[in-house]
C-alpha cells in the first residue's frame, strides 16, 4: 500500500527568482500598485501601509539587511531541494494555485486535479524580455527549452474518484492544450527542486485567489485529511510526498500570521488552521490554504525543518513572508 512518507511547503514568490539587485531597488516602483489589506480584510492603499510602518522600518530595508535575507533565502531553497530529493519519493502531490494560467473566469474550479501522464514546463519566451519583473517570472521556466515532466496519472485518478466519493466536487483535468503549459506553482517546484529528478507529480489546483468559490480553511483541512486517507488506500507500494506551493503572507508581510501558521503546523493543531478567517487570507496570503492542505494530509508526520525569511523590500514593509517546511 502507498503512504505519505514526507510533506513539504515552499513559497514560490517571484522574489525567489529575482536577483539581489531586484530585491534592493526595483520593487519600490512596483509595490504601490499592489493590493493591501488590514487584519479585518479591509483594503488599504500603499500610502496607508507606509504610514503604519513601525519606526524601525528603514533599518529593515537597508541594502545590508536585504542582502542577508536574500542569502538566507537562497540557502533555504538549496536545503529544500536536498530535503525533497533526499526523501526518495515515488510520487509527489503538489497543491498549488492557478493565477489565470490554465483557468479563467469562464471556468474557475474550486478544486481541480490533473490526471494526465505528463506535463510540460515551458522554455524561454521566443521574444526578448526586457522588463525585470517578467524576466524573474520567466526564470521559473526551463532555460534551454521546454521539458516534459512525468505525472502519476493513476494516483491522480484514484484521488479524483475517492474525493468525489467523499463528497468533494472535483474538476478533473485530463489534458492541457499544446499551446499551454504548467502554471507557476508547479513550474517553480520542477525547476528549483525537481530538475533532473524524474519524480512523477500529481498537480492539485486550489482556487486560493479568485472569488467567489475559494475553499474555506475548514474545507482545506477536510481536503487534506481526505487526501491522506486516500493515499493509504492506493494499492501500489509507493512512497508519496505532498508539497504546498505558495505563501506565506503578502503583499504586506505579516510575521504574526506566518508564525501562527508555523506554530499550529508544528503542534498539529488542525482546529486552529481550520479556524483561520478567510479575510486573513487575501491576495497572496491566500496561498496559505495550500499549507493547510499539506498539514492536514500528514498528521502522522512531525515537522523536522523550517526556515522563514520576512521578505521586506520597501519602507512600507511590503513584500512576502518566505516560508519553507519539511515534515517526516
């Protein structure tokens, strides 16, 4: 029988593919266009967030402070690759979100599972890209041309059928048009952690961002539990991993929110995770839902390694809470 032998969680923010120069100087001219929210889910302007910044904000975004956080983040990603490859998995379930890549408002499933046998990570764009932000986004792609990665269609189909039997409404995705490719939540994992390692994946799409049908935190806990139960009933002998792709807080870094999630995962407090208010999980912070699914799927495992870097990048302390975790 199969079993979940390891679980992981990793941010996939564009910050992780940016250069140090991007971190130090380039976000300042972009972040004032991003959505921000207070702790009750009310929208804020960049000017309001800047006005609420603590007195020590300037010391947190000096070139020296940013450089150290950049180096810490690179080290965390290197460690995550070692953790993923060291788990010797036969399959990896990746729970991520789609941001108008494969799905659009004409059909935005709350939960979807891909059950094809392979998926393509695109190569570099055919036209030169000069914008620094788009260049960073393109670094999730393969530098030398498109690469086809294996998927575990049999396990995916088992999850689809089992989840439907447990009362979940699942959109089943058998194929992707040849003109499309996997989204950023999966291409980042492939390029940064699985490059050169033919570990078949099962892509699960969770609509974290787009109203009106985002799963509640409580539903994410139920989904994770059901995935864990179904993996255990898969007839083949497999070491299966599950990975949350995305998070943590952004575009306003909220260390208190991120640390509360880390602490709940460490003590296996699924009630706390289920009780998170959806208005705390807006914009990029919504991707914490993927962490909830992973934690609920592997309650028998213990957190053995974490790294957290508050990715402050402007005087308003905008940015991303960059989080990494391993359960074993």
